[in-house]
C-alpha cells in the first residue's frame, strides 16, 4: 500500500467506527423512546383515549424538520423517519386497546 492508500484506509476505519457507535446510540435511543411510548399506549388504553393524536404528530413533525435543518440533515428525510416511527407507535397503541 502507498502512504495515501494507508491513510485512506485509516480514515475509512475511523469513519466506520464512528458510524458503528452512532448506530448503537440510535438503537438504544429508539429503545428508550419506545419504552416511553409503550407507557403512553397503556395510559391511553386505560383512559379510552384514541391511539393517534394528529395535532401532536403535526407539531412533532414540524419540530423535527426544524431540528433536522439545524443539524444539516434533509428535513424531508427526518419527516419520513418520524412518520415511520409514529405509525409504529400507533400500531403499538392499538394493540394495547385490544
């Protein structure tokens, strides 16, 4: 390997190590988030509240789009990501009501 190739391989490994750490953070963060949404689902079921809250969802999507812009992340991607999570949460809430 040339010096340039060795340096590129080192940088690649450093980037991949960072990506691996961030992936772990994402997984644990989602686990923590879903722990709370399960509690919300149980609370909604106990009090006969609807599983979805479109007003809150809209506020959260707008909030996440703003955060995404601040973080230099495509806001449309952030919106799609949050919509995916919201739909999963709603399914969990529906299960609690069954």
